[in-house]
């Protein structure tokens, strides 16, 4: 995909997700801002995956373990 392909984004709703640590959502936000500038309707999403090296519950962090968050 190149920037010419993004011309079809105008007026469409796009979800940009960062999956991993906190830095991933920052990268997703940069991409989201670019898509907004060319006319896309952007929703940012993040899946937290900050776990210990040896984790008794592998996989993404559950919503029950997250404080002060908003789920849409």
C-alpha cells in the first residue's frame, strides 16, 4: 500500500489499533492523524499486552485488571 491507495479512505471510518506496550498506541495515533488529514474518520484502539516474562495468565490484559479506563 502507498499514499495513492489512501485516497479511497476519504469519508470512511477506519480503526487504527496499537497492540502491545504503551508506545504502540502512540504510533497508531500518528497514523490516525495522517488518515484524518486526508478525510478518514478514525477510531484509535489499543490492546494492552504488558505481561511478565513468566505469566500465569498469558495473553492480553483483561478488562478486570485495568483501572480508570473507558470502554466504547
